C-alpha cells in the first residue's frame, strides 16, 4: 500500500505520496489563507489528497498532520494556533468528502514519529520530539509507537506552567512554556528589553551587550526548567528539537547544559539533538501514522 501524508501549516499545505519504503513518488504544496476560513482549508486538503492519489494505481492510506490536537471524545480540534480550526470536526469533514477513514495527529506528534523512525532519533527507544516555532509542542514515541495518552494530550509541554502569574496564553492558562520560548515570545521579550523589533535569527547574531545577555539568561533558564521537568517525568533516551527556534546553535551546548543542571540528581545527560528532516518531518510523520 502507498501512503499519503499531508502537513497542514499556517501558510501552506504540503502533501507527499510515498511507497512502502518511504521513497517520495510525488510531492505537492499549495498556499493556504486561514483568513479565507475553515471551508477553504477542508477543500484544499481534499483537493491535494485527490491530486496525489491520481499518481498511483495502488491503494493509499491518508495521514494528516495538523496544528492543535483532535479531542478523542468529541472529534473536534482543540488548542490550535490556526484559529479557524478551533472546535471544528476536521477529521470527520474530510472523511465525509473522501468517503473513507483517515488518521490525524498534531504536528508535534508527527514530528516525533518522523524523527524517531526516519530521522535524527532513529537509534533510540524513548524519544521526546520538540517543536519550537510559532508555538511550542512535543510528542512522545516509545519504541516506534506514538504515546498519545488517554485523552491525546501527552507531550504537550508547551502548556506546562513555568510561572503561575506569568504571561497570558491563548490556551486560557498563564505562564505556559510557549509564552516564553516560542519564536514570537522570544522576539517579543527582545523588543521589551531593547526596544528593537528584530527577527530571531538576527537577534542571536550578537548577544554581547548587557540587555542581550539578560535576554539569553532568561531564555536559558526557561528552556532549562521546561525540558528538565519533562526529563524528570519521562527520562527519554533522546530529545530532538525542531521548528524555527531549533536553528539557534547555543541550544546544543549552553542550553543543553541549562537543562542537565536542573534535572533531578544531576547525573542525567540526555542527548539533545537537532532534527535531520527539516521541514519534511510533518509530511513524513503524517505518512507514518498509517504503519
Ligand atoms: Zn498555554
């Protein structure tokens, strides 16, 4: 059986058709405009699936990677930073149009699956996959199987409380990890400290002055506490980082040390590696949902 994997992002929908060995037969992407609303997203996804399916004579499975997760009881999308998906029965609506079942998972779970089975964490048993981009998410894979938890929220460390009276989060809580170490949160803090509006990649070019040092110190502390909490509970064999923020070089030395320094007992040195699949983790992860 061939597999179709769809990655629904904020500005694009990407899809691949792969064979049994995950070789790409066809790859397509279309632009999306979340402001055009939910129906246009559903239409674009089903259009893309049909286009890919037309490229093979074999039977195909379909997996979709989404921002936010699907509530196991109601089937509705929750906690998505693509706002028009919130509270919508996306899986059901796509299945109605396609007339067969599909599998759907949040982007962090797809990332963790892809890096575990095809990427940087291939040799490891218990993998914690982290996405630090527009939002912060995580997924747990144990010996090749996704650990979703009883209500599908396992791994959602982006909404752990770092500071009880801290920043407001769209999820309704305060002080979530995501409100400190997502790309937009880091850029916002930089603006507060320096008065300068700069993208993350230019911020990290020069961190020598006092305000920059303060920014980095806070970042290291928040990253350190956030991931040390995860290690204390899961004690994974490896942590793999993805998303735009994962391109910062100091995450793999100074920030890694900031994590290890805060783990119980001070002897655990969980490897923290950069992803190897880049932007393709979403589509491959979506394919891997049907194994
Ligand atoms: Zn939150």
